[in-house]
C-alpha cells in the first residue's frame, strides 16, 4: 500500500475521533446544564454499583442516644451523713449500725483527731439535695451522692472540698430536699442559740450559688443552729441546756425574707443557751438526753402551749455538773442514734425508753467513758430485728 493511502487512513481516523469527542462534549454540556439530567445519571450509576457490589445491611439505624446524668448511675440508698466541728464530712450506709439495748456502749461511728468532735448527724438519701446551714447564718446546697463515702470509722473529707465556706464557718443544720416544687407553701423554721426564731419560704433557697447565700442575719456572737421544714401550721419546741422547754405555734412567727434577723422564740436566762429545736408530731413524745448519758421520755400533754418569747417549762431535773445535750420529738416507730464527742454511736429503739414525769431525772441511756459526753441525737429508720449489746475496742482516736 502506498504511503499516500496510509496517510489518508490515519487522517480519517483522527477526524472520526474528533467527531466523537464533539458529540461527547455536547452530551456532557447538556447534562451539566440540566439538574434533572445530573440526578438521573447519579441514580443510574448508584444502581449499577448496588447491582454489582450490594448485599444485606449489616447495621441498624437508631434514634439519638439520650444524655445520661451522673445521678442516674448512682443507686438510691439511705445513708447517714456526719460532720465534725473541724469541718469534715462523710456518708455511710444506714444499715452499718445495728440496734442495741438501752445502756449499751455503742460502736465507733467516725474517726476524729484528738481535738476534733462529731458535730452533726442526719439521715438522707443519695438522690436528695442537702441544704447546709452554717453557724454564721449562710446556706449552701449539694447532692448527697457528691459527698464522700467512707467506712464507719473513716474520718471523711473536708467540707471545704465541696462548699465554699468562709473562715470560722461550720455546718450546724441541714435539710434534705427531694424537690423545690411543692403544693402549697413550705417554710424553713430556724432557731439560734440565743433563742431567736425565724420562718422563711423554702422557695427562696431554690437557687443557691456555690459561694452560698444568707439565710438569717445574726446579731453579736449569736449562732444559727437548727432548721426544720414546716407547712406553716406546726407547733415548735425549743429546749435549753438547763432543762427548760417552750412550746408555741409557728403561726405566731410571720414569714420573713432571707436577710431578716428573726424574732424572740424563748427568753434564755443568764448562763443558759438553746440546745434544741424540733417540730411536734401527732403521736410524738419529748425525749431529753443529758451530756452524761441520762435521759427520759415525756408526754407532751405535760407541756401546755405558751406565747412565743416566754421562759418555758422545766423538762428535766439535772444532776450536778450535768446539762441537756439534746431534746427531740419521738414516737415508738423511731430508731434513735446517739453520738458522743469521741465519735461513739449507739443505735436504740425509741419504744425501749420508758415514759416519765417532767420533774424526774431520767435513766441512763448510754454508758460513757470518763472523758466522753453526748453531743447529738437523731432519729433513723429501723434496721434489722437483731438486737446486740457489744463493746468494740476504741477506734475513735485514729488520725490520718
């Protein structure tokens, strides 16, 4: 074949390729200029890929996972919360303590330094809020599960790790709150060591900043020591270290703002001070216990209601060099938890304490070491039916 013929064939081939390219360009321009054409092409290509490579789905599509709060991961449990005068706190399961016979010596409830003392005990739930009130009249809020869990004889951790308490402040009262949304009005009834009382609506404490808020304005060296939740229709008792007790209706105490100072609840004599405040219950009796471990249970019928601000009635006749450590309203369903300055705790059933007249000196409720004394009393839910009377080797002077 001649060279001219070969050259002509190659030219025809190039011209044919050129025409095909022009057709392809025109087709692609048409596709790019029409969104429907583009989507149709994508669909065809995806179907081809599915046909060639597709198989059964190996995963499932679910809704977005809900956020889980820390509280939902914490089991709800009844616990005892303890604080010391030097500002330590811990929580322990309430079933740690078994019931004991009246007069038992108890078991160690918290290790303290030699110069420290247990100052406050109360029963709560891990899912509850606790509003802490201090001797300086301030209030703080925390969830119970945020408090450190420790062994029965462990010292706990400093409250300063959880609350921004000021210098010289210590926890003197606490209220367990499940919710601040209530039907009807609810109040905090407060009392100080000088006998001042004050009533504030609970709703005023719903938003407490980490640095705390004022609960009551104090005068001089007075201290806030007791706070109880009420519905505005309850009867209140105040007890003093010298064995006096006054009973009055809280309707005689008007509701005030958080910055108010309060009004006179009981007139305290020279050398005396208020050591307890409580709310009367329908079937309740009055229990008084002295620092030396003597106590008695009395019918409230022996104590008529008085006007707020009076001197009160004699509730217990004291032995020499003794004073009242605490007064509390109890009934037969209560379990009682007594705590001493050295950390020993004794749990007893209220029904095991006999009722006496208000002029009696009472009976020994707890045996004490020579250098120990009662500092607190609280009621707890009943535990198992096992009743023990045991003496545990001293554990309460441990240090860390």
